[in-house]
């Protein structure tokens, strides 16, 4: 490419191409280095500062741009940030913006000739490529701007005095714009705001409810709405139809809508992703009818993977003056340079390259649709099973009644939402499924969409994402494999969810929390038994116990996930249990949660009681020691307390007094005298402390079986031989004699004699050298002896 650049006559174009290549290479290299580094360091140069007087070189500026592009996103998000796959065709589009700035400085005559050629070539190529004969083109950055200019064109056409009188002519006949209820969110309000019209000028047409697709505009109802508006003195102005709705990708009945627009002299505008299929050899009749409409909007950037290229609105109109008044054409040559990036990119790709990219996206959607037909519990919503650029599917499990086993319905369309709360549960599960698939297979480009009738679904629209992400057939196959892995988890969790709720409600000490927005087995809270405590203290104890419960559950060796729930909108002081498999033992799980909660509560109560007992024991010991001190003074007499006299008296007649003290037994919670300790030279152990309360779950498990797992009835994981041998091992274990305590062991005479000789030969330690146990606190007072 460098050799071809050197052959150019204009040195500025050569320098521009080289600079662009160097800049793109530098940004891509820096991006790779940033992805390889695991830890990002805080850069001082990211802090805004004053403009340098001497200026900076291009390398420093590009480095700053690279830091601003990738720095914040990678620090804030834990997932890897993936940029658009910018190839050579993307470089051509980026080069077009640089060339547009350079061409704008040419003299006026050269600029006019060049912009006219660029605009005419691009318009001709697009009209032939998308089968739109005798059309004009308007290039715009915002994809809604083309429809806005078309509305102004229709207003100028239908209201002859609009150019002179302006909005005064709209008072006599109010204009009405009709849009589908399945159109883009906020489209009608945006048009009214930009046109200066009240919201009453916008009429939303409902979709079919009984016959046909539920995402297609109801033509019969639209006819009645138009008749009512005409009878009330209003003017039907324009109809916005969809060739691929933003949600499900369905196409309106464009042929009947065109006939209805001709009957009432209305303008028909079409937009949608399915318009891209007009470039293919085979086009469905519903989409092919879009070539007869009055205008259409094409978003080539996402279809072909071209960055920073404008959207195009093709239209047919015979009066160029009205087009100029509406802003569809411009007398300024610089405005025509918007088509330059698209002009370069279309030449680089060629006709075959453009068709191949669109065809590849259609093949991806068809491949996924064929695989989804063979999966149970997956319902699809497609308009045409032979060729559907957009595939929408969801997880759905049909129940005949509560007691029967769930079975998958074989219908090809998604039924209406389920009654009661199950519809919300399915929305939550499908939200989780879409997020998991997008995380596991990011190259697929799947996302989650909210539809009015079906609820939450997963959407695969390769025409909008495949060229950008570089999606291939292998990515679709990987997506199907991941979906097969997630379906058993979804079905098992949905089946065990009700059983878990019943088990929790039957268990004392546990409270079931209903949270329909949680994708998992359920939410449980350990209820704390308060003893007349205030609400604040009770809330703190509840939070402490459930936090410790969550910590204990996570320490168990299980395949379950326990968490505090979502960051926003979740319940407080609860344990959220995630997705589960079919071999989950729900009763064991609930019993473990309850036993662990009781253990934590009893330990907490034991600690509180021990603290209170120790405090009262210390106070009682102080009183008894004070009383003993008074008794000692009475026994010694008053003379022994005088300093000089007491020493002489003690020398002639020493007073022998036994030291008195107190020991506090934590197990019994009582004070004891230390006289027996000084007599026997050893402190008594007292009563045996009770065992610490623990959860007694001693369930026998198979080798390698984790906690909360049960052996499946119809599982082939273990063969008959292994099952029989395991049962024999268990029987042998049960037949072994129980271990006897040391006091009950019966020893033979041969073994007793060596033991007795060994005990006699062993020297016993002297008295008084035993350590005092740590579970007692001794407070003692000894008399000083002189």
C-alpha cells in the first residue's frame, strides 16, 4: 500500500494516507499492550492540565487519545472491553473524513464538480444495490434525521401556503402522522418535538391481536383510524412502517399499507434491518414490497461494519425546490461531502463484497434457527422460518397442572404470558439466560429484549452485529452448545423452586422471601427470636446472624452459589441461592440452613449469657473477698494492725492463717472456695461442660459425591456392579463391632501384666505441679507472713 501511495501525484494525499496508517497502527498496538497488562496504573498525565505553549508531537497526542479511549472502561468493568473489528474497509471510511477536510479547502469550482460526482455515484450505487429505482438520497448522521426531513417535505407538499404562512395553515387541518406501536421507543415524541407539533398529531397504531404476527401493524384498525381522522377534519399525512421491527424483526404488510396510503394520499416511509436483504438474490415478498414505498432509511454502518459512515434516506420526489426547502438537498458543496466516507468504502468492498457480508449474516441467523428447532423448552418468534434475519427465542416450560411433569410444547411461536407470577419468573430466567450467553459467547452479539406480549427474550440479529464483531459459524455453534448446557439448569431450578418454598415454610426458624426478580432457587432468611429487644438491636442481630450464615454456607463444599443478592433492589439480611441442578436434595439444603442458623444463634446467646454471668460473678467475688478480709482482721486482733507492735507480737506469737480465695467456674457459673485447692495442691475440674451445639447431619454419601447432592433414580452414572459392591461395603461396615470405651475394654491377662509393670516403672509426677485449667478464673488473697 505504501508503494501505491508513492505513485500518487498529490503529495498531500500521500502524507495523509501515511499519517492515517501510522495513527491506526499506533492505536492498535497500544490497545494490544493494554489488554496484555493485568494491572492498570494510575497515570498522572490523565489529569486535565493547561494547554502547553510549545505544543506536543503526534505520538504524545495519540497516546493521550488511546488512554482516554481504553482507560476508564477497563478499570470500571471487570469484563474485557471489545472494540469494533476495524479492517481495511474501516480504514477507508476513516480516511474519508480526513479527505473531506482536505477537499473542503479547494476552490469553489473544483469542489462543486468533485462533490457532485461523489454524491451522484453513491446515490446511483445504493439505488441499484437495494432495488430502489429513480431515487434521491439524503445522507445524515442521526438515523432519525432522515425521517424528520421527509416529514417536512410532506408538510411542504400537502400544505401549499406553508412556506408563506408557516404553522398558521396547520390550524385548519391538523396533520396526523401514524406510527406502529412496535416502532422505536420515543420516535413519535422526537418527531413532534423537532417539527413543533403537539403530541396529538401522533397516532400510534396497535399491532395484530388475533390474526397474523403480533408485531405487525393492524391494517384494518389503521383504516378505521384514518377514516375517523378524515371525518373529524384532520389531514392524514404520513405512515411510518417497519421492515424489521426493532424488537422482534418482523415486517409489516407493506403491500396493503401502500394501497391504503395511495387511497388516502399519504406518504409511506419504511425503516428496519430487513431492508438489507434487498441486496440479496432472493428476497421475500414482504420485504420486496418496500421498493414501492415513497422513502426508506438504510443504516449501512452496522450492516457492513463501517465505522463513522452516515445513514442514507432514499426518497422519490419530483419537485427539487420543495426538497431544498425541507433540507433534503443543499446548495453548499461542503454538505455533500458527507457521502465521501461511504463512497470510498463502497468502492473498496465492491458489489460482491457487500452482498457477501449481508448473505453471511443471513446464513448465521438461519443456522441458529435450525438448531433451535431441535431444542426442547426453547420457543422462537420468527416471521419466516426460511429466511429470518432476526431470531428471537426464550426459555419456556409448559405445565399441564401442578402435579404433572413439565413437558415442552412443540409450537413454533411463543404463547401468551403465563398467568400469576410465573410470567415474571420466566422473564427473570430469560434475563439471566441472555446475560449468560452474551458473557460466554461475546462474538455472537446476542442481547436481551423486552417484548410487549412475549416478555423478556433473547435476540440474535447478525445483520446489526456480525460485521462489527466478526461473528462466524463456529460462534453460532458455540452459542447453541452453551444453550444446551443452560437448559437443564433452568428446568431443574424451575421445578425445585416450589419445593424449596414449601420446605422453607415448613421449617421452624426460616422465613421464605418472595423475590420474583431473582434468577435462582429462592431467597431465605433466618428469623431471629428476640427476647424483648428493641427494633434497632434486633435488626443488628438479624444482620449479624444472616451474614455469618452466608459465610458458613459458602465454606461448605457444594456446587451452589450463596450471595447477598443483587446490588440494587434486593432484600436485606437474606441469603440468595442461585441456579441448581436436578440432583439437588432440597430437604437437606433447608435442614442445613436451619441447623447452621440455630448453631449461630445459640453460640451468640451463649456468648451473651457468659458475659452476663462473668460480670455478676466478679461482683459477687468482690463482695465475698471484702467480707473475708473483715473476718481476717477480727481474727488477728487490733494490736497486730499497729506497725511496730504488730511486728513484735508476730515475732513472739506468729499467727497462722490459711489463705482464702475464690475461683469462678465458667461451666457452672458459680463461685467456689480455694481452700480445697491449697489442701490438695490441685484445682478440681468441676462438672463436664455441655457439648457445643452443631448441626448433626451425618448422611452417608457416595464416593466423590458433594454435599446437597442426591443420587438420581434414573441416572446411569453408576453401573450395577459398582452399586452392588458399594452396598456390600456398607454392609461390612455395619457388621463391624462398635468401638468400646476405655473403661469397657476387656483385656487379656497377657496384656494386663506388661501394662501394670510399665505403670509401676513409670515415676509419678510430684503433687502440686499440675497446671490449673484455663476455664476457671481464680481470685485469691494471701496473708503476708513476716
